[in-house]
């Protein structure tokens, strides 16, 4: 017998699909309410987002309400009936959503930050990713797990608006769209992101620099010659680590040439599923408080309570240091690991630019890996202590 909750979920899927189809013609007809500047700077997008009705905080389940057909239709019609999951005015399935009711009662920012995650309620709700008609549930699960590992990202809303916007014309599209509803340009669909989530548990290996790397956590990898170096290009998110397989690294030296556009670095003592690691990364910051800062940071990967944002907030300067490294320029990163101590060197420096006297990770051995949202790697070497 089908449960009432399952019937509500299936009814919500059908209603969302119908609403997406019914609204497509109106969207293409020429409305500009959702347009964003396609080449806008991060700061201009942020200021514009304050008055954008689609700039909503994450739904408790992990979805971005701004890409929901229900919220978009409410804005498009001129009579707003839905202000997003976290508001007191919602439509459709969200009115009776058990996940939403539970999260509100616990006063959590999103389910991924709840100590009970993943509970039976969210498991049942997220299970909809198995249905071809509703790949957005896989997207919700992916977001929830990212919150579980990394905590609350203060730039999440801005990133979501950018992610669910057409790269050509700037129009914000819906989860159900397969091309831009305004200019018909190709988009990164919900199905594509669902496929990224599915790959997390399906090992895929790539040969690079004479070694076999597990690359299934990456959005994309490519090998090519850049600046005279045979490089591995890595695109991903904050959870992306490409592992050297096999590896049981405890102590020793790890070195690599790195060129970073957003963030990138080296991981060690990592779990094979990417759920935990020690991580050193170069990160370019663009928030209002840290405009154009370039930092070398240490953090234990996989525990949001000690993520790099939390560590910088609680103990600034203890686990990070400013650097003059430039975007897309090659530099040499060297890590020396000895027990709980970590020394980080750049280029030909004879003294470490960052020393962590007491690393925070709970693993004493594991895989070595490359980390990057948009980064390039070359000339990797590793010398484990015997």
C-alpha cells in the first residue's frame, strides 16, 4: 500500500512537471523579471540579489527555491504566493512537507547541518532521485551532504543564482529546463548535476603522471600541456578530491606544481570515499570582508565544525596565512607531514610559510590526493617515510 507521504511526493512531482511545461511559453515570451547581468561582477550580483525575489536561502531539504517552478511562477504572475521554503508562505507540496516541519521545529539552517542527518524523513524524501521525472531530488541530496561536510557557506545564495543562470543571457532557469527558456542556449541541467552526485560512489580512474588517480568526485578532468608542463585540469566543488590509488600515507613529503583559478591544493590521510582528509589549499577570496585576498589554508576535510571558514572565524591566522600567489600562475607547493605536525612551503622558500603544530584530523593514515574547484596540477612527487 502506498503511504500518504509517498502519494504527496508523487503528486508534487507531477504538479511541478506540469507547471514547468505550462510556464515555458510565458518565460520565452519575453519576461525580464529573472534576468541577471551575464557578465556581472561578484559584488554587483550580490547587491542586485538583495532585491531579487529568487535570492532565497536553501530549502531545508537542500533545494534552491529560486530554481523551483512554483516560486518562479509566483514571481512571474505578479502575485507572489510563495516566498520560499523558509518563509511562512509556500505552495504545493511544501505546505505539508514533513521534512520542512521537522527542520523548522529543530530550528536548523538546513537538514545537512542537523545532528540527526540523514534521518528517516530526509532519506525517504531524497529517495525521489531514483525517478527520472525528478532529478532535482538528487541535487537536493548533493547540497545537503555538502552542508553536512562543510557547514554554511555565506556565499551560497549568490553561487546558486549564478549556477542556475544561463551563461549566455543571464536568465534564471528551472530544475526542469533542458535549455535556457529565453535564448535556448545549453545549460548545466539538474540531470547533469544528479549525474555528478551519482558518480560519487562509482570509482573511475584516470592515468596521469605515471600514476592511477580516482577521479569520480570531480565534475571534469582533462590532461593537456600548459605552460610547458603536462598538466591535469580539475574542475569540481569544495568536496572534490582526486585520489592517488592505492595509497596508505602516514608521514613524509608531498610536492606538486599548482596553478589555481578559484581554489586548489593537496590532500593526505584521506578516506577513499572523500568523506575525510587533511587538506592544504590556496584559495582566492572575494567576499566584501576579504576582497581579493589570497590565502594558504589548512583544514580537516569532512567536518564542517572545523572547516576553513570556521577556523578562520574562531582562530584567525592560526591555520591560514596570506600569500602573493597570482591566479592561473604556476607555483610549487610542498607539504612535510610528521605525526600531528605540518609544514607548508612555497616555491624555493627554505622556511615554511605555514606551520600547523597540531593538525585536527582524526585519521593517522590514508590516501593522497589533489583538490580543486578549478585548478591545474603537474610534476607530482611523494616520498613517504618508511
